[in-house]
C-alpha cells in the first residue's frame, strides 16, 4: 500500500496525510495526487500502444555488440 504522509519541508511525519491519498500501486497514487502526472502517463501509454509491435518487444541481441566484447557473467576482475 502506498500513501502520502504528513511530512513537511522541515518535519518528517510518516503518518498518513489528512487528505488520505492511498493506492495499491505507486502509479495509482501518483495519478490520484497529480492530474498532470495522470495526463502525461496516459499519453505515454497511448504512444506505446500506437507503436508498431516490434518497437515494444525487447531485443534478444546484446546491446552495442559493435563496440567490442562485453563481460561474460561469472568472469569478474578481482
């Protein structure tokens, strides 16, 4: 559970604020607290949804492979 606490710029107060903003996700809480965040997040999701499916799939190729060898898991410098 996420909530907005009663802290101010000078005082740390972990108790829930009197406005009682609560949500089960951080994104949900931010959407309740900020209309600007809610609008911007919706725009980002719409932009992602309108993209070509291949643009939303994670690449299976190692990134920046043209720069040279990348560390192999387990081979660490000591």
